[in-house]
């Protein structure tokens, strides 16, 4: 039995869910790149955890931004999770990066 036979969704429904994932991925990448440009102190002191944007067709996408760890050397571990559109298997994209105290970014 093939995986496609196990899924109760029609081809067009699967395509819509895949496209939704692509939209979320594109938008979380844009938000992530903006956050990479913020200063170390701005990220460390940021209280802005939820971001909501409206895209075409009046669809709202939300993002949860979290500094989830501060390493011993002061490096911030940042995760941005996207939500707002249904996706295949309900898997949503994330954007993660690390910001060092000197302002440099790595992944």
C-alpha cells in the first residue's frame, strides 16, 4: 500500500495544504531575517512574543517568538514558530538562529 492511498485527502486538498506550508515558510523566513537584524540587547529584552500579520485574501498568520535559552557564553537561542493556516499533518515551519553578544548570527 502506498502512502498516498492512506491519506483520505484528494489531490487538490493536499496541494492546498502543501501551499499553505510554503506560505508559512516564506513568511516565517521574512520575520526571522528581520529578527536577525535586531541588536543583541533588543532581543534579550524583547517582550514581543506574538506577531500577527495579514496576507492576501485577508488571512492572518501568527508567529510566536521565543528566546528559549541563554548559553553560558551569552549566546541567545531564538525560535520563531508560524501558525495560522492548516497544513499537511499539521506540521508548521520554524525559524531558528543564535545571536552572540557581539551581534553575529549563526544557525
